[in-house]
C-alpha cells in the first residue's frame, strides 16, 4: 500500500479584524423623524428651512392694466383724474393703494409699515407705509 503524502499547503483565510464601532455605525437606526429632529437641532433647522416656501411680493404698480377674471369685485372711479381701476374693499381689513396713485393724488406716506396685504384676487403685496390724513 502506498504511503499518503501530507500536504504542506494551508488554507489561508483572510478575516478583517472585528471593530465594534464600525459595526454599530454601519447599522440602520430604528428612529422616527420626530426623534431624529429632537436629537439633532441642526437637522431640525435644515428641515424647517426646507419646508418653508418662499413667497414673492409684487408691487401694486406692476399689476396688469386689464382686469383679471376673478370673483373679486372691481370698479372704475374718477377722482379729479383719469379713470382708476379699483378692487372694492369690504371693510373687513385695512385698505391699500398703489404708490403711483398716491403720487397722482399728492398724498404722502407718514409712517412706516411692515404689513403684507392679500388682495381679493389672491396676490400678496408689501405695504410701503401708512397714510393717516386722507381727504
């Protein structure tokens, strides 16, 4: 019977060394968005900023000259001047006029204002100031 030869080759298996920190950092955390935002204030600020929508404000003088088809009530009136296209105010809030009309009527702004008006047609407009003494 022939003799068996011993193999001198070894099976070499490479193993990466185990690191508990790497293992934990590569796992998915079972955490809700609310918990995450409470734990990480910088992420909360980013999330809050991302969900805000930027609003654009127009100037009343830049409105189109033709009347738009909306449910708001418009009228044309005359006040010692050419016709003035007007959006009728219900009196439920403050009234506003354009800077161009203010200048045509020779009115002056007397106080600053930070108000933003939402008109009957849905547009938002920043106030330039307050006029107290109206004729």
